[in-house]
C-alpha cells in the first residue's frame, strides 16, 4: 500500500453542457506536507457541500491500478488526480479493503467510511455523458476516509492498514449492495450493522428495508 500522489484543489468553473457549474474535481499534486483535519486537507474544497465533503468524506481515495483501463475507455492519457481524488494510491483496491478499516496515513489515522458514488461532474470533465454510469458498472469507484486523528500528510507519507474491520465487507460488496435494486435484505442488514458506515449510506439503506 502506497501513496502515489497527494492532491488538493479549490472549486472552479466546470462546463456541463450549456451550463457552467462549480466543482473541486480538478485537483493538482502537492509535494509539501499538508495538514489533514477532520473535514479534509488544508487547501482543498468542494462546491456542492450537500453531496461532497463533511467528516464522512474528508479524503477521497482512488486506486492508480484503474488508470490504464480508463485511459483505454476514454482514449486519452489521464492527468494526475484524474478522478478528483485527494489520494492516488497503489494497493488499495475495492475488493481488498473494507468499510471500517483503519490506516496510518502520515501523522494522521484514517478510516474507510463508504465507497465513492460518481456524479455528473466526472462526465463533464471528460465530455463523456455516460462516465458516471461506467464507473458504477465497473465498480472502480474508489472510496472515502474519515479522519480519526488529525495530522500532517505528504506524498511521501507511509500508508499502512493497522486494523481490518471484523465484518470484512469490502468496498466492492458495499457497492453491489447499494447499486442493486434487489439486494438481499440480509446483506443490507449486515452492512447496516457496521457502525463505521457513513451516515448517508445508513439512511439510504434503511429506507429500502423500512427501518
């Protein structure tokens, strides 16, 4: 497991069809140490605070292993932080990490809270209307960290899993449960039993089974 790039960026204009929206999806690598607080990296920001940001979405992580696939799909080389992620990482694939896993990230201690759910701003960035759907279909979503202990992080920081959650529900499995309209109720309940799951996911899944 390794940090390959640490990326931050403030909201800026993004053309979407005939509209111009604000988005923080265009992030750039930084090489100095950056402070990571409960709500994210210093110098980073989101435009839509309803669907992005907050303590459950403090750090967006995306696996570098998926870049080659998307370059082929999009027929273009991808820039750093291509998916608007704060951490481009190696060795943290959706099928190998779990909701609730805890990691040392530089001075900080972080925990996986939920998969990332792609939105239209990815489609707008790459002029591919179906990109968010493609991401969902592949399961190559990445995920979010919440911050348990604040601290400084750099692109050279050590990244190490220090605790694997006993429920062992992978990001891949959580995506499958959320994205399928006929998910087994037992699977939904098992995911809801993971206390560390993000509140927004708990609310959405609880509605499905009328809890």
